[in-house]
C-alpha cells in the first residue's frame, strides 16, 4: 500500500503542517471518507472502491479499509462515494441565463472538465430569480446530485439568497459538494472574477481617449456583479479627478434587449454623450444596434465598450472593445473545487482579466 498513499491530506495541509481538509478527524464530529482514506493510507478512490465492493483493489486492502472505517465510525455516503468513483456522478450547474454567451462559455468549461472525469452535467436556468434558483437547488438535491455549481451574480441584499444558502449548507452537511462562481455571500468554495478591477480598466481606457461624458448601461442594481463592475468604473473616474456622479447610469435587464432599451434612454436624455460603457457584452450589442439604427457612427461619434469578451465580440463590426474574463476556465476551476474534499476554510480562486482594445472605441470627437 506504500504506492497508494492518499494525497488529499498532504495537499490541504496548512503552513504549520496540520491538516485543514477533510482528512482532519479532530475538526469534524462525523467521520468522512477522506478520514478513512488517510488513516488507512490509501487514496480516496481506493477507499471508496474498498467500501463499495468494487473491482480494482485487493481483498486484503479492502478488509483493511473496512476495519479502519468501522473503528472510526464512518458511515458510507452516496454523494462522496459516487464522486470519488467518478463513474456515475452527476453535477448540477445553475446559471442565470443559458442563452447568454457568458454563461454558455462557463457551461462549456464545466462540461469539458466533467468529461475528463466521466461526470454528467445537468444544467438549470434560474432567470436571475432567487425563488427559481432555490427551486432548482432543491430539485438537484432531490435527484441525488453529487455536486452543485451555482454560476452568476449574487444579490446585494443577503436576504434574497438566504434560503438558497441554507439549502446548500444542508446539502454539504449530507456529503454533497458545492462551488460557486461570482458569489460573495454564499459560504462555499468560490471562483471570483475580477469584476471591480476590470471595470476600472475599461473605464480608464475610455478616459485615456479623452471621454468625459460617458453613459453606463448597467444590469439590475440588486446584482453584486453590477455593483462591483460599476464600483470599478467609479474608481477610474475618481483616479482621473472626476466625481462618480458625472456618469450617466441606466439600469435595465442584463441582456441585449436591456442594453438597447438603456441606450435609447441614455441617448435621448444625454445627446452629448461621447461613449457608452455596457457592463456586459450582451448589453453592448444592444447599444451598437441602437447607434446603427440612429445613424450614429461608432467610434467616430460615440465609442462603445463592453465587458466579458464573449466569443463573438471580436467579430462584430467594428470589433467590440471589452475586458476579457476567462469564462470557460472559470467553469473548469469551479468543478475542480467542487471535486475536492471539504476544507476547514472555504477556498477561493480569483481570476485575472485582459483589456481587449478594438475598433469600437476611439479618441473623443472634436467639438463641432
């Protein structure tokens, strides 16, 4: 068994050398599969196979693992066992809007990573409605899903997702795994995009080109993603010596149609605007369609910038200036976190970003 040592405890040890992950029996009243694996000196997969009677381990190893499990009081858990085996496990992915390229690219990353581990992914659509999201979580739990990934913005008011948070905690306590993308207030392993930093960067790009009359097309103010991206834009204004109130901000649906509606409102109210900054690329596409219908040149009259760098952003005419987030990688990272054993502290993976300056932005037009 010397060649089959468990790696989980070693990977999750803190700087003092003590275990911080699932392998730490002194931190949990209920023994976990990883506790069995660590004390038996085998891998998590071997422990699972030994206890389930699967092929791939010797009878002597299986007997040894069963003896350890009985001694520490481990009770087999369907969630942990199927995820460790990786043969029939199901991962539930909840997204706000599967038709939004941001979420479809995240989903592609989850699916690609799941395929490598022989996992099945079930995708659910919440429509940015907390009640629908809660129902989707409960449905996935009822269908004995082994892991749940919740992707997309949380809500500024914690109360709006309190029930979802409680349902996910209960799911984890029963042995399920949870990871989130872009959520501040859900206590789970998380992939956090650089929303504020990227918002600052794209706004600074417009300011560097001389734009001072900027309209912002924002999603619902209740979403933390919108709040974070808008805060980054305001950071850039403050750094340029401007007041955040100088921005003309219009909140609408975080969609192409919402972007079009916001662009109409902003252009009617502020015909002096020289740039439109959309807080996602879908809204930017809506803004471009409105400018085209009004015969307003881009970027000769009004510059347009977006956020996310979805797959078709470079193919628009003109190509869309935006900030790139690694959406597919975010999905893969979230699944990787969900497959790890629970740790004493929630794990966080923060993304980078890249400014993609393209043809939709240019220097501010000279006064006529």
